[in-house]
C-alpha cells in the first residue's frame, strides 16, 4: 500500500465517469463497473465497493503491487474521473510536486495533507505525470 514513503488511495467521481470501463481493463482488482454503467472502486482486500458517488469517502488503499495498474487506469480514463490521493507517512512534502491544475477551482493543498491527483507518477513506478486534478468534494 505504499509508494515510497506514501500511502496511495484511489477513488472515482461518478459524476464524471463515462462508463467506458477502461479502468476495469487495467485493474479489475480495484475497479468495478456496476449495473448502473458507472465505475466504482473496490477494496482489493475486503472486496467492499466504495459507494460515495462523487466523493473521496469511498477511497480505497492501493496495494503496492497494483499501484502501476491504478495509475495507468487514471491516465487512460476518458472522463478523467479517477483520483489518486497520496498521503505522506512522514514529515516530507507530498509526492507529485507541483504541476498545472485542471478541473474546478481549488482545494489543492501543499501542507502535508493529501493531494487529489489524476495520473500521478508513483515513486518507484516509472515516469511521473504530475497533473494535479482538483475534485468536487
């Protein structure tokens, strides 16, 4: 569940989901397409489905072995509805650094709290795409 010294979590804003299901192709252990045609996150340990549409309340922790697949799903998502939260476990700055903001005006924080990021490169998983994406919370 860690990328370097960070805990990685993911959630979907169902208001933005287009229902293409590309996320389930990338990582069926974390993403599921339900009967309503919208994708949701599924906790890969408990198999419970996050059902807080449009909010980070349904975020699930991503095991280290699945981080790359979750990042790839976020990068390929046509609705840009997959949000990756990087929670620092130490006192260092949040992973992902700075980048250009997309989406609605911001609740993007740099004070050691989480950053909502779409398509974030996770340390140790290859090239970084630092594109903060501010969600509607």
